[in-house]
């Protein structure tokens, strides 16, 4: 069942992104969509509304970039719980560290190996 | 600022004509494929997640490992020139998942390799990822600060 | 005293019409799959053209187009008085770097995608003014160099709206001369920069259409001619939607052009090539003109053509700062001889 929800919720989140682009006549680019998803995901997560979605849909909620925002927000909140004010500075990035480092490292290596095809 | 030789009323009249003839985006087609492709990427993510959970990882570790695998695959597909076709076809279905985020880092890095490793790759890697990280980190930080004072 | 070779407000005519003694066109693989493929001198199999970067490939494209034109006219570099060249890249580097390999005096031009027509107008003035015997006009554009400068890296996944156009990879060169055989240039109408407030860089046809319509209207007013004077009226790279708008504006001005009017950006690709609204870029009007149109004039299929090179004079910076897109159109009249 969780697999079906992963498909539906993941697809639905992408449709929201698609509408952002189509309904603004593409003035909203992919970069705008990604930024909006991260911020919206973080805010919704802070309000306690994103975790239920993750419980329901698993990767359907964590794979879209709003899940990245969720990760950052929960990291900041947990950081504050553990280390106080300093945790707000360390928690977010450390919880998202795997994703950030993977993207930077793989991206760097790909740039060395591959040539754009145009 | 220099003004245009065209008057405001001429501009408005032209804007009306231009809007009238401008083709509408193929909305239902775009929505359909964004849903299918985006859903499929998340479904694949779900399979990977379960693979790691079955290996005995806890939820957070398995989630991070899933992201790493998806990013790796997206990087590879960008490298061989496939991922841009996915997003060109499926729009947000290819952009919104974390694979789209990976594509947004790899594509400019590859493209600007010819400008060197520092200002080419090092700088351009963050063309799209930079704004995403800045906004994400600032938002998370603000949430942490608010949480500290109002929890 | 009024300038003796100027008529009306924006048009010049040439007493001894300069002759296009040779022209060459080279295109990329995608353009080679289009409906005009048999008119091009060379079709690349790979957009890198054997070079390390696309920028170098574009330089080689332009250089080869110039060499091909010289070869067709059986002339040497020393026989040419000036090169007038331009392209889309910052500081028109393709033209400058190509010119460094030619020992011909060089004048760089920028008119965005209208550059070939700008060059032909100025080149004709140089020749008819008695300042040159032979002038080379050359332009180039490359999908991948233009895309990364104006829009996004090529491997970035981006969905293109229906109004987006595809930058043509290619180069065109034309040799104008005081004497010789071939089609001639009789008039040129220099366009005004028109900005109707369109600001979408993914819809440049809408930004350029008013400039094209303005120049055509001016041409008819200055010369006293009407659309039926020409066998073909052709704009540079308005694309499918820009063409509709330009036609609409011409109709509003009282000029019925429908069946004799078309656009290079529509001709160069076929509908099945997924280029949305059509081709654009300096090379779009250049390869269609140097390849297809001049051939039609030579075979006398068309006797008189007015071509309007169109350009969108934007930069990525101006767009990010919320500026609208100024457009320009330069008209050149070709006649079969």
C-alpha cells in the first residue's frame, strides 16, 4: 500500500510544481520551483504537517525536494533540542549532509568524466 | 532610464494581440506526464528505501542512503545526456524529485568544465543548487531560532 | 541638400546595385535533417565539429563558410576589402576570433539575429558608396553556445514552452561585389529599435514582430511600393507565433501579405523536429538566405524578394533585471539578374 501512496503523493507533488511553471507562463523556472519546494517543505514540516505525509507515502514525500526542506527543518529543530541555540545553526545542514555531499561529489566527478552532448 | 518610442497605449494594445495568439501550454498533457514520471521516480525511491530498511538500517539512514543512490543515478543519466530529455518531456516530473536537484548541479558543472576546475566546475556546480541551499538553509535556521524561543 | 541615395525616412537605394557573387552556408546535424537540407553547402555530423569546445566549433563554422564563399567566387583573401561579421556571443567573439585568421580588414557588427541583414545593408552602402569593391558578410550561431549564454546549460532538464525557438547551428557568408553576376541588392531599409513591452525571453517572436512590421511599413511608405511588388516577403526568425503577430500588425497597417509572406525560422525545420515555434539565431536567416533564397533568385523562381532580418536585443542581465525586450528589423531587397 505504501508503494501506491509513494507513487500518488510523489506524482501529485510534481504536478504542483508543473502548475507553478505552466500557470505563470514559464516565468517560474525549474530553479524557482526547487527553491519554493525546499522552503515550503521546511515550513510545512515545522508546523508538524509533513511527517504524517512521510508516514503515509515514504519516498513519495521524501524524494521530492520538499522532503529535503523537511529534512533541513527537522534537523534544525532536533539541533535546538540537543544543543540549544547553536543547534539552529548546525542541525539543518548536518541532517542533509549526505544529500549535499553526494550531489557535490558526484557532480564534480561527472564534470571530469563526461562531456556535454548538447 | 531611456524610454521606448512606443506609447503605453500602443504597448497595451499589442499585449492584447500577443496574448490572444500566444499558444496555451499543453496543460493536461504536462500534468499527466509530470504525475507519471514524478510518481515513478518516487516509486523507485520507495523500492530503494525498502531495500535499505530490509538491510536493517534505521529510517533516517535508509532515507539518506536512498537519496545518495538516486543522486548517483541522476548524475550518471545527466552525464550520458539522458536526464535532460526526461525533464524536457516530463517537466516538473523530472525537476521536483531530488534527481532533478542532482541534474541541476551536474549539468552546469559539466557544461563549464572548459572554463577550468575552479571557476568552471567549482563555481557553476552551484548555479541552481546555490539558491536552493541558501533558501533552504536560511529557512531551516529561522525555523530553529523560532523553535528555540517559542517552543 | 538631402542625401542623394536616401529615400524617405529610413530607406537607401543603390545606384549600382551590389551583386551577391557568391554565398555559402554550413549547418549542424539537426538543420541538415530539415526540409532545406539540399540547399546547404555542408552539413555537420557532430556539433563539436572536431573541436574541443562549442565556441571553437562555431568559429570553425564561420571560417569555413567564409572560405567556401571565397572558393565559390574563385577569389583570394587579398581580393576582399572588408569583412563585416557578427554573432550572438558576448563581445561577438566568434567573429573577432575568426577574423584573426583572415588578413582582411574587419568590422564587427551586432544586430542579434538580424546581423546578416545589417551586414548586407552596410556592405552594399560601402560598395555603392565607392569605398569597396568586394565585401564579405558573415554570421554564425550555435545552439549550444547560445543556449548556455542566454538560457540554461544544455544538459539541464528544462521544459520548453510552445513559444520557445531553437537556435540554429550554422554559419552563412555572402560575398558582395561591385561587378559580377548573381542576384543584386537594390534597397535597404534600416529598422528602428521597437520595444512593445514584451519581456519573455522564451517568446522572442512576440518581441520582434512589431519591429519587423514597423520596418516593412516604413519600406513601403519610403518607396511607394506595395506588397505585391515582391514575389516573397520573408522575415528572419519570428517563428510560428511571431509570424502570426507580424502578419496581424501588417494587416492593421493596411498591407495584405498573407500568401507571399513567410519566415526563415519556419522554413528551416519541419514540424516533426520538436523545435516548438521554429528556428532562431543569426544563422537562421543567414543559412536560409545564403542557401535557399539566393538559389531561388538564381533560378528565377522568385524575381524580387524583400528579406527582413529580425533581432531581439536582449541580454540575460537585462532580463533578470526585469527589462523588456527591444526588437529590430532590417530589410534588404534582392532582385534576380
